């Protein structure tokens, strides 16, 4: 392909992208393909001869697109969103065009300095402490692994990096509702799953600080070595918020690293009315949130803040001859701030988003999402046979259909059926969680271009599928 052909193709594809967003509600939100259906349409050998972009794009439309779930569809209420925006897409297009590998300052000074600046912008706009240094990671899972490794190294005076683990009796704490990435991190680190203590939650499904205190005291008596607590601001199941101030006090008194997983709810710190979530932040060692969930920046873009940047760098740096530069020590070489060496230029799309929306524009969107979720929650509360199962703190509503004539197991079954049918219909996509022994349906209203008409459509669709499911039950 030459630049003339590239220009022609790119124009056509950008037109397609704009049409895609304009017509997105015409697609079934969740792909309806069967397992292997896409695979069977793909030749089992790579082509020997080059093919035209027209043919390739045609196959994209006919084979790939039907196998895609439309994460930007306004009726995508599943999991947490991974939202994007026009500004973000433009940034990503330029990142792909530059194709820069931004591992160290020298390999693209502007990428490193823009990363520093946009993370500082966010830190200040979110009213996080000035001593936090920011770095963009691929995902919150990587950031949490990074936090745990740094905490471990600081605790061991950087000896585990030298000599490896030696039955150190190290322990990490999080709530029963914490994201699985914490468990994954302790497995990857070689600490073993047994080193993770899951603390009970209170009636709001937030970590019980009292239970944490008891667990820490008992473990210390038994000779264990608590070195890190992971608190959640916005759990995956229900967006519960752990009591940071109480947890922070405990961590401070036992000299334990406190990492905050705000992967989803972090952007809400841009709203003054959500600052209560980080009371106690001065005792926090690190915090992660995903711009790629609810900050209109396409996957991947996870923002990791750390108080003690020197310990972070000391834990991860490694300096082979081929990576030595004259600028070392005077600039941020972000390869030393996490696991991978190679790094994408993620700061560009974030910069586009922050500038194009402005903090005020983002605040407006976040508030609108919370408002729309509140409206949906009211409809649920008013509807006979529906109930809310967890506090609606932000834009996630956990609810279920119930029928007093049915047993708890039967109600769970109906809700599962309802969810499967809704998802198969292509009208709405919901996922579930379990609250106690109840199946809860989760509806998360965080799509970039979400409007009230979409929320109304979702509610009507849910109601009509309830009717159909009830009829089939009888
Ligand atoms: C609270 C929480 N933490 C961590 C994660 C993991 O995020 P990532 O996919 O960026 O690793 C998620 C994902 O949904 C999450 O909800």
C-alpha cells in the first residue's frame, strides 16, 4: 500500500467509524455468534500473496463485526464500561501512526513529558496529594501487581529482589469483595494464594475495618508479616467503598503499605461531592484508576499514583548496557516504573480527552451518568416485583426481579434466565453478581453517549422480558 492508497482507505474507514457511532443502536449489543463460528470462516493458513484493503475490510464487516460485542453501545450495561470518545479515538489513531515505543525518555521525550504532565493534571484535579507521582500502566491489574511488589520490596529492604522469597510469612489483606486482580498478583509474585487474607465486609459490602484490625493483630501474634492492604473504592460487584480513613490509620500504626484500587470509581474524585471517598488519602501509598473504564479514554490507559516513587523505581529498575543514556537521572524513564520495558504512547489520547472535554465537561458527564442511574433505580424501587439489592453509590444499580410465591433458589433461576434472554435478544447487555445468596443483576450506566431515552429503552426491554419469562415459567 502506498500513501495515496492509505489516504483513500483511511478516509473511507473514518467515514465508517463515524457511521458506526451514529448507527450503533442498530447492532445487537452482545454478539450472538456461536463458539467457533468466526474461526470457521477464517482460512487456516496466512495468505501467501498480499490482498487488497477493500477485500480485507469487506471480511471485517462480514466475519469479524458480527462476532463483536459493542462495548460503546448505549445499552451495554454489563461489567463496567470500557468507554471511549471521539477525542480518544483520534489520539489513538495518531499514536498508531507515530508507532513510537516509549520505553525511556530518549526514545520519545515528548511522550515521557506528556505522561508526567497529564498524570499531574489528573492528580491535582482529583485533589490527590501533591507528592503522588503518576505513571500510565496498561491495566489496573498490572498497577496492583506493581504496588504489591514495591510494598514487598520496601518491607524486605529490597532483599527479596536479591535473594528471592524464603518462607517469609508475608501477608496481604483485602476485602472479600476486592477484585480478583489482587489474588492474581499474589499468585504471580510467588507469595501464593494463602498469603492473601480476605476480610469480611459490612452490610454495605465494604471492608470491615474492625475485622481487618483483628486479622492484623492475630497474624502479628502468630508471626506473620503483614506488608500490604488493598482497599477498594468502588468494588466490582456493587461499587462499595471501603472505609479508607479507618483502614489508613491501621496501616499507619502497623507500618503497612496501603494501596487503593479505584479502578472504576476513581474518576468520581473529579467531583467535589465524592471527595469523601478518599478521606485518609494522606496515609495512602498508592492508588490506581482506569481512564479506560469511565474517563472516555479507550482501552488501555490505567493511571497509577505512588507516594514513594524512589521505592517503585528501586523495585523495578534494571540497567543493561543497551539502555544506558546520558539523560538518565534527569528525566522520567517510565520503563523503571512497572513491569514491561516497551510502552505505548498512551498519554496522547488522554491529553486529547482532557483537553477536548475539559474537567468541567467530564464532570458534567459523570454527574449525568449518576443522575440517569438514579432515575433507573427509582423505576426499580417503584415497580412491583423488583428490588434494589445494594446501595446505589454512583452509576451502578444492583437489582433483581422477585416473586414472593417463589423460593430464593427459584428467584435466582428466574433472574439468570431473564439475564440470558435479555443478553441473547441483543437489546440490552447486563451481567450479574451474587449478594449473599441472591443473584443480583447489575446495570451500569457509564456509556459516553448515553441519554435518558436509552435508559428508558433498557427499562422497557427488561420489563417486557420479565413478562415473557413469567409466561414461560407458568
Ligand atoms: C475494582 C476493579 N479493580 C481492578 C479491575 C481490573 O482492571 P483491569 O482490567 O484494568 O486490570 C477491575 C475490572 O473491572 C475492577 O473492577
